[in-house]
């Protein structure tokens, strides 16, 4: 039976510094959509994915605040 190493981490994980974000603009149904590109084979994939996720959360929260303020 192969042995497995399990490492317990107490606290936040240090994913490192993300690379500069790359964007691609796509037109779909007459609407401009901005896509953030994440390279799955890149050396900073974890940091890039975390940065992309955080940017999506910021945008969603901003949109929700705007909807609440309009009501």
C-alpha cells in the first residue's frame, strides 16, 4: 500500500502573486463581454484563479449594491 503525506494547514494559504491579468473582449448578442483569461498550465495558476474569483465577487457585489440602491 502506498503511503500518502497529509499536511494540515492552519490559516490562509499563500498562493503567491498573480500574474498580470489578461482580458479578451467578445461581442455576443450586441453586448460587449469582458473575459479574464487564466492559463491552466501557468506557474501561477492558483494565484491567478484566486485573483479572478475575487474580481468576480467584487463585480457581483457591486452590481447587487446598485440594484439595492435603485429600489
